[in-house]
C-alpha cells in the first residue's frame, strides 16, 4: 500500500512556503526519496486550518475564473498551485463527497473513481486535510518497471491485498507509481485531501491501469495520449504519408502503446480478409509484446467461432483500454 509517512509536527506553513520548497533545488519530484522529503512541509501546511476555505471563498468571489483557466480537472479538484510550462510540480486539493452529499447523488460514483480499482502512473504525496477521509481497499503488484507486466487488457497480474483504511485528517502517504492499487470508497462524511503532484515530459508516456480485482487481471488502460487519438484519424484521412508514419511507428516507436495504436490504425484500414491475414502474420513476428498479445487474442476469438471479426475485436479492446 502507499507508504505512510510519520510526520508529526506542530509547525504551520503557508501554501507559498510549500510552493517555494517545491521550486527549490532541494526538491526533485521525479525522485521518490526527494518527494517523500517534502512530507514535513505538506504536513505543516495541513496545520493551517483556514487557508483552503479562504482560497475557496476567494475563488467563488472571482466566479472561479482563475480555476477555469488553470484547472484541467473536474470540479472535484481545487488547483492550489497550477502547473506551468517547464514546471516540475503542481499542488491540488481533492473534494471527496460522502453517500449523504448531494454532489455524489447528483452525479455518480464513477465521477469520483469510487469502486474503480486503479493504480497511478506517477509517485505523489497525499495528505488527509479535512474530514474522516475516503476509504480504500489497498493492493500491491509488481512487474511494470521491469516489463514483466505489459499492460494488456485481460492480462493476469499478481495482486496482493494489504488492508482497508481511510485517509483521515493528518495522515500523509506516498503513492508509488504502478505499485499501489486502491479501490476507493466514499468517506463517512465529506473529506478533502491535498496532493503534491510531479510533472515531466516523460510522465506523459507512463500508463495508469484499471483492475478487475476478483479476476486478478488488468481491466484496461486509464490513460491515452493525444497522439494515440490522432493516429487513426491521420491514417484514415491523411493518405500515403500518414500510412507511412503509422508503419514506422508500429515498428520503431519507443512506446509500446504507441506501436499498438499505430498497428490498430493500420488494421482499421484493411479492407479484405487477405489484408487482415497479412497484417496478423506480421503482428506475430513483431518485437512489440503488446502487438503480439493483441493479435493472439483476436485470432483466438476467430478460432473459437465468435461472431466478432478481427476488426470488431480490435475495436472492443480499444473501448476497454480507454475505460
């Protein structure tokens, strides 16, 4: 489960104090130990019991204009220190409604990731700032860092249940990328957490996954890059140059999911059974494990007599991967 950090302090810090620390040379959010070392400052900010309500009130008086400009998240998130171009971090507060709160009844559990087991694609710090805190069933798994786990929908993973606990006020934890999984449940009363979040160009290529806990499998990929969306559009409408680019990506791109996206874009334009078969033969010889696993699953569907064709299987996999 996330690393619980013992941070007991009577010190009180301002949001500016925490932001200054995160901008200093002493802080490297891409280093897990350095991120953990910011815990005392985040804990000290948690001891300021007025700053968040003051910020919320100021935002309301501003008609939420600054939040609208700086916040790419849902209304659940209050951006405290927005991300900036070339920056290495941002700080946010998350609001977690309970079953009794109208904001949950009027939307859905899915809007808050409740009952949607998932990991994260980056390390981050979180502090229980107010309320009893959301509940989580915590699990761990390994294999993403060393490539043992490929991230294919339906892939079996070794899930280890750790405990059920809640992020109560003052509790501070370090979530570890592609290690810690939690199945979040609503808190007993509305709660708020504060996160120190890392930023980097490389982070965009890391993947977050949903999990089927009962089956012990990856349910799908929760993240998708803009390039993965643009590829099929380009191949469909862009002519030969776009197809050439997809062919190159499918063979040489450094990210396996981009290679798979390029493969799907090419397969989506195959017109005949012969073209599908030729692509499948090439896929079996691919150096990309995601492409090999993908075509193996599609061919198994055909061999087993499913009415879904190869293209239908690909599209189904795409829907699962996008959540």
